[in-house]
């Protein structure tokens, strides 16, 4: 099968080169992504019907009024669509709306750290206190363990959710967030086990800034979005703002004292400060950018071919399937590599298969409920898309996934916080 190499748009690359020339930095060349050529056709109607049913079912379970989804099966076709409405009784969702990338931001932060290691600026074996000051006693944690999620550091978000719920516009200093993270008991000894923690990405971002004397926002632009041509993706300034000029509204349902979730009138979190998510979850993006980024991430397009970023995956947890592992600021699910997570207002996931090129990206506009929901939905969509019939002249890939669409739908249903509206 012919290989597909897509380059960043000329206008974007030119603008990036000019900005970097003015700042005295050396721009990274535009990057191509080595995946099979995408058939220029929509996915078959039957496949789209299954995909749309999966999305609407997940929307109901999470209390989301809307979603945006992109599915790219190179041998069969593409489906990119908005689903539902922008709020209770609101306008229809369109696929061009911006939203928050959630923990996909953390993968970008680790893109930068691994890129700096490839340049010889840092070593992934460096202790974190070589690059981040005022962390005495933390020389047993390495930069690699931050991205692998094995540092043992707890997440600052566990302490601050109630504060952010009450005041989403607050601008946070990264050092203040760091203090909340390291004040919590360690999850485990460094290297012993995986643990989800925004504190890992926060420290990784601070280390990258110290090593380069540049802001993380600038580094993401220089080393991720400009080389890949992701024109709708950035780490915004910390001042409270919506994800973009035209944004998918985001909501955050909460349970009441009796444990019943507010599914009809959830609080809106479209506008807030990116500083809370920061290096872990502060970026904004679009569905097209997210799908392209997933392919770049899975194929290590931003790194040298011999990068060991995904070489030593670790189990996500004893209660999770053996095919679900973590490495290098990503998750690996069967043959898929990507990231998922939540930030107030949004649940987001993006995964791609580096061999077949299949890519799935999705956002739900309610962050209430189980934080694995966006991953389960992405994997359900991937299971459906993996069986999409081959277009004329194409061949359906033989590799399968170690789960079924029905299993992922059951996971979502069993963790639903909202019930279907009464008919």
C-alpha cells in the first residue's frame, strides 16, 4: 500500500518560520506522518450509523448535550461530524468548533521533553531536581518516570477540584500547583507502578522551560503544532477564555447530597483559565488537529526513528486489562497509541494505529462521571471502524483489537451518571 506523507500547510510553516526568526530560534522543519494513504471517501453508511449510535449512547450516559468525533480508516473512508447540540436546547454541534484537549496536552509536553533529549539538551535519566529547583529529596525521580507516569507523585487536581469548581477563572502559578501535588502522600516508590498524575506533566513542563529558557506555550508551538500544521491547537495564555472564537460549550455535572447527578442543568465551564490544566491539560484544539496529532504521536513523527519512548510500557493498574499500558506520556491499548482524559467541561480522547493508520478522536462536552469514559468511547469507535469494509482497490487490515465494541459500550453504560430522557 502506498505510504502517505502529509506536510504542514505552507502558510502555517512560513508564519512559524518568520516568528522563530524574529525570536532568534531555529525552526523545526515541517514533519510528515508515515501512515497508509487515506481513501478520499466517506465511511460506508452502515459503519457511520454504528459510530453515531455509539457516540449518542455515550452522550446520554455522561449527560453531554454534544460531541465532536473524527474517525479515519485509510482503507475505507472518513467520518468527521458534530453530534447533538451545543447546550440544552442550543444550536447543532458542528465539527469545526474548538475545545479543550485535556490530558492530550501531557503527551505534547512529553513530545518536547523527548525532543530535547534527542537534541542532547536533557537526558531522560536526569533527576527532576536537576531542572526544577526547590525540590529537595526528589533526586530519586527521573524525567522518564514523569512521562511514564511511574514517579509516584500524586496529582494536584485531587486537592483542587472543589476550588476550581467554585472559581474556574482563577489563574494559577505552576509552582503553587506543584506545592499541592508534592504535599500529598506519594502513590508508590519511583519506578514501581503507574499512577495518573497531572503533577508529572507539570514538572515535565517546568523542566522543559528551564532547559530551553522558553515558555511551554512557545515550545508547543515550535516543536509540536507548527511542524505538524496544527493550526487550531495551542497552549493559551492563562487569562480566562473560551477554547477559541467558536467553541463547543463545556459542562460539568455534579452529584447532589443524595448522590443524584445534575443531568438537566449542569454548570458551564467553557470559559476558564488554562493555567489549571497547564502542561497536563491546558491546550485547546479541534477534531481535525486531534486526529492528525494522534497519528503523529503513534508513529513518533516528531522524534528520531530510534527513540525508545514506547520501549518499556508499564501496566496501568491491576484492575485494568493486560493490553492497557502506559509509556512516554501516552497510553497503549492493543495496537493503538494515544492519550485521553478530562478537564472541567470536556472529556477527550485520541488514538491511532501506527501500522494501519486508523485514527479516532472524540470529545464529549460534559466532564462528569467516570474519567475513563472518553477512552472507552474511542476504543468502541475503533472496534467499529476496524471492521469497516475496504474500498475498491483497498485491503482490510488483518490485525484486530483485543476488545469488542460491545464490551466498551457496556463499560460506559455500567458507569453512566445520567439516564435516557423519559419518552
